[in-house]
């Protein structure tokens, strides 16, 4: 990747030991996605909570 | 397996279990820029100094950055300030990503649990910690971890107060900020941070004595000791004065923030102090003395200083991650048993 997909600027590659990353010095693009979906965990029902309580 | 990660303004540390031992990997969260030459890069590579080459510059990263800054009379650059990503440092994100990846390594398996420390929003400034927290979480998830933030003060409780049912007051004196958490049976009752820590002490001492900040940091970390009486003058004299001021400031804020109602009547609360800024010899005695003088609205059973103050937060993250991983495994086992019973 030579061109920043966000702003078209030049992408720089940096490496440190065995790890590397890319960055755009113009817009800060770092090729790391950020999740914006809700956590989406189903709330536990009272029935399940009671069952767990009696089992313990 | 599971991991804990302390994302600190001065140091980034990971913790993982290896048999009965906890293994820590540490890297200083700073870098310094030096001019590139073939000879310089050869010397750095031969000396195993962690560095990044970019165009006509070389960036020395981590523990060696402070030494190079002092030798070349330059200032270190810091990806974080006041406990969160620095808005003054253009290279903050790639540098943090590289240092974090280097410290935690690849996950042992997909979605390995990792708890990383995140500060509470400070009560003495309008800084928000959300951007920082979400960015670090994204780095780790992108690497293949199932990451969760853990409040830094709560991490101290997990690390140091297991023998007290995770009940007590944990105070983490970090470089960028100080985090405080009051927990009752592992449930945080009250948590806050103040945007003052070791960096504030260093900056004030540097300004007062006309000394470069990195030099002050080196003196503080080498052989600086706190005592009830010190001599005025010099970096050590200034450090003592600002350390005492930091302690008073944190205690004043605890008095303001903790209500009597937060603590069960008749309960004596243990207090544990930790964090890299609490490392100088004499810190614990000075803190105890100032706490006794303050009008704390609850009874304190004792004040202890963590045995390894630099490692507490990473260890607390590991405790939380392992506990979470056990729950996940138990649930998976139950689901497998239920599926087998239905067949």
C-alpha cells in the first residue's frame, strides 16, 4: 500500500524489531479498524439466573 | 492463557502466567529522534538498541530513549500525556501500536482474553479518556485478542487486595495521572483520577531548577529518596517539595470524592498504594503520615505499599482476564454438556 486510502497521501511503513505498522503523516490513517457495533450480548433471563443460583 | 496490559504514560507492561510464575514484559513508552548515518545505524543494530529508521531520521525507542536523550541533549518524545494518547505528538498512534505489539506479542490463540488498563476520567480537567480507550482496544482486537478495558484503580484492587475480598481503596500513582478506586467485594463503589502524577512532579522540578525534564526523570529513577526532612536546593530538593504537594493534592481529592455513605458502617478499609511514581524509598511513610493528618471520612485499617509497584496494574489486568476466561470456559463446558445430554 503506497497511497493512503483515506486521503491519497503517501503511506509510511515503520518497523520495530519483528513488528511493523503503516501510517499516513497527512491524515493519521493507521490501517486499524474501529468497531462501532453495539456489544450485543443477550441479557440473562431471570429463569437462567435462578437456575444458576440453585445449581451453585 | 490470558494477558494483562498496563498502558502507562511512562511504561507499557504486559503480564502473563507461565506455570506458577507471572512473566512481565516492559518497554518505556518514549522515543527520541537522532540524525541518520550509516555508522549510527550500524552501531545501534550491533548494540541491540531498539530503533526505527524513517527517511533521514532514526528513532530510538523504549528504555534506551532516555539514555540517548541525555547523551545528545535532546528531549524524549512521548506518545502519551496525562494518561491518554497525546494530542501533541503526531506519531503517537504508530509508535503506540508498535510498542504495544512488541510488548504483548501475538495472541496464543484467536480471541485470547486481554485486559488493558484505562484511566478514569479526571476530575480536575475536562480530558475525555474515550478516544484513547477505543483506539487501544482497536489495536488489540486487530491483533486477534478479545480485549476489554479495566479501570486502572480497579486493576490495583485485583492485584493487591485478593486476600481482603477485593475490598479496599487502591491508589495508582502513575506518570501521567493518579487513579483512585474504592471497591467493595470487587464492585467499584467510587473511582476517579486526577491529571497529576510523576510527570507533573518532574516538570515542576525541572522548571524550578532550570534542568532538562529528562535529566530530572533520570535522577528521580536512579537514587532519589523521600524523607520527612530534606535539604533545599538542587533537583532532589525540588522533587521532594513537589512529591509532597502531589500527595496532599491526591489526599484532598479523596476527602472530597469519598462520602461516608460509600463505606459500610464499622468497616475498616485497607489502603494500597502502587504505581511507578510511588517507587522512591520513603514514599510509603510520607503518604501514611499525610493520610493520618487528613480528615478522611472512613476508618482505615492500614496502608500498604505494593511489593512491585511497577507491575501491579499489569498483574491486576491478568487476574481479571484469567477470571473472565475461566467463566467463558465454564459456560462453554456447560453448553457442551447440555448438547451431549440432548443427543
